[in-house]
C-alpha cells in the first residue's frame, strides 16, 4: 500500500517504522489531477514511496505535482526534497527562518542542537531519520504566515507557528477542515516529541501556536509522527500537548529550585531519572536542547539566571 486515503483527496504516505523513533508521515493533497506534497520525509522513506504513490493514483509526477511544501527544515521532513524536486520539477516551499536547513542540511547538527564534539560526530554518523547526508536545495518560494497555496480548487493556508523551530508552519485546508500540524503538534502516547524544540524554537511560541491551532475549526488533525485524529478526538489533542509543554517548563524550574545551582548536564540527568518516559536514543540531543530553550525563556521572564560558566539558578 503506497498511500492511504484518509478522506477523499487526502492521503498519507507512511515511512518505515524505525525503533525508538517511530514513523515519519508525508501527506498528499490531491484535487483536479493536481497534487501538493507536504513534507517528503527522508530520502528513502517515505521519499521514494511518494513517487510510487503518485503512480498508483494514476498521476504523472512531472505534470501533476504543483508544489513540495515543508512544515520545517528538520532532516526527517526535508530529506526527500532534493530527489522529489528532480523527479517532479515542482517548486519547493518553506518558511524563511528554516530555509537555511534546506539549503545546508548540516546546519541542523551544527546550529540547531545542543551538542558537544562527540555528540556532533555521532549525529554525523547517524543512520536514522535525522541523518543529514542529503543534498541541499534552494527553496523556490519562501512561505509566510497567511500565504495560500493552491492545489486544484483547494487552497492550503500557511500558519507560521515557530515553536518547534523558528520557521515551523502548520497548514490548514478550510474546505475539508484539515490541519497538517507537522511537529508542532504530535501526541503519540508518552512521546517526548510533544514538547521537543530545536535551538531556534521557543516553548512560549509553541503554547501560542497551540492556542492558535485550537481556535480553528478542525475535523481532521494530521501530525507528522502520530496517527491522524478525527472530529472530537482532534480537539482533545491540543490540551494534552499544552499540558505536556507546561509540565516540561515547570519540571525545569522546579528542578532548578531544588538543586540551587546546576548546569544543563545535571538537569538532563535529573530529567531522565524523574521522567517515566524513556528518551529515545535517536532523539537524545533534543532533551538538552529543549531544556536550554526552556531555561532561556524562563530567563527572559525573569525567573532564572545564568552565570558566565553556564551555571543556572532561580531568582
Ligand atoms: Zn522536527
């Protein structure tokens, strides 16, 4: 099965399951023989599967694909862009704050994660969905908040959310009331992806994004690493993810207060011990990264401070 139809004209192409990582899902919006691809995923999977899916749907890649739309620039979402662009000749679209990751994939490892030398080396050797061994692509169009991307008679609206990463967008199709939430909203049970952000991201922005998404009329919620949610079930996901983000923030603050003075390493250790959720190894770097981003926003709020040697304390 190359693609699964969720509702008429909306398909998911699921990547292979990777242990401790889960799935990556790409989506196709098909109307009047035109296709919009949302997040081609990694180069291999879904990547290649998207072309198979198009063929099975009787669509010609070079004629029918009107765009390749990226929710953000992380490797598990844009790894397949270069190949798909060559196969379809269609324009690649991403928000300007994440365009640099599409143009130069290694910036994900070098600039978006809190990693030491060994960690950076390990990520370079990484064979999983977060690998960056694919060709960079210059986007054809920079997506802005409020932009409408046409596919057949439908129009998909970009909502710049900027929580998970600075350039993250979600996409809303109002006629069928479908929201593609990318990595801004995943609620796979106990998955730390509910709160993960990269160094350009922000937890307050993520909370704002959740409010904004929740205010839309949504019947189908389609996340990147989670199952699709329908009708009332879709509405429930927002409050659960909001709680998880707040809990994470509180956790960081409470730990800091209890410890007095700590560096990030100690907080990571404490968080792992306290958390009943095992942190998947492939996502390892995202925990210290998210803790640092959380502390930075608590610092802005005047609740914590950091000295020159990287020791954090509460005010
Ligand atoms: Zn991501």
